[in-house]
C-alpha cells in the first residue's frame, strides 16, 4: 500500500514511519500545502494525517481533492466529539497519534478492506447517540434476537443502551471476560461483527 504520512512533528513522523514501513511504500510531508499537492496526485491509498496539521474545513478540501485516498486522522488528544465531526467530512479512521503498533496494524487492515476504524470512546459516543435517537420508538427486536440465549440477549440490549463491558459485568453479576465471551457468541449469531454494528442493529430493530 502507498501511504502518505502528514505531520509537522518530525519525531511523530519517525514513529509512524517505523510502524507502517514494513510491506508498504511510505512518503512524508510536513506542511498543509505539501499535503494537498501530494494527496491530490491520486497515487496514495492512505493518508495518516496529524490533527495539528488540519481543521475540519481543510480535511473536507482534502477529501474532495483526493477522493480515492482514505484519511486516517490521528490526534494527540482524541475526543469523541472531534472524531464525530471529522467523520462527517470524510475521514475513515480516528485514533490517538501514539496508537500502539498492534492497533495501528489492525486499523490499516480494516481501512484497506473498506472499513472504518474508530477509537473506543468514539464508538461509545455513536452507540449512545443511536440509543438516544431510538428512544420512544416502538421496537420489535424479538425476531432479530431470537437466536440468542436470554443472557446474550440481555448483553446485546445493554450494549445497545451504551453500557461498557465493565458496566454490563456489574449489572449481570459476572466477570468482564464472560461478557466478552458472550459478545463473541452474539457476533457469530447475528449480522453484526462488532460492538457498533450490534448496537445499531438492536436500536433499529
């Protein structure tokens, strides 16, 4: 994959380079002007973009100039509201600038296959918004959740309500590891491969 690394922070560029260089072709840039010029060439499949280099308007311009490039925004101080605002202008990934190697590798795989990678806080915020938007609507999840055991159904409902694994474990009187095991089973039984898609599925039922 051809990856463009964009940051004015030289040490951060060096860190990203070390994390993504294996198996990929990588180029760096340090200014917004250089970023726009290189990205608009159409040759880059992914852009690792430092939040300090762009605002939402610049990100939207970049998206328009390089529609084929996937934009992965990395922030020194990631916040759910910031992630959601940038999602609206076309990024497909949002995480901490100092994301761990294994998480970054997983993010690259997800985005390369056309998916979206978000930090846990942003996912939780999206789930809470979905739960709030569905409040008051008459829902009929019985058929959807029919393949689940009673405990799995309760776990799915709590996920859809925006509860964390620790909160679910406390509610049900079980350990967090058991919650994770239930979620793995739920993902196998329902057309939902992750926490966000499960929450959206239940909230829209």
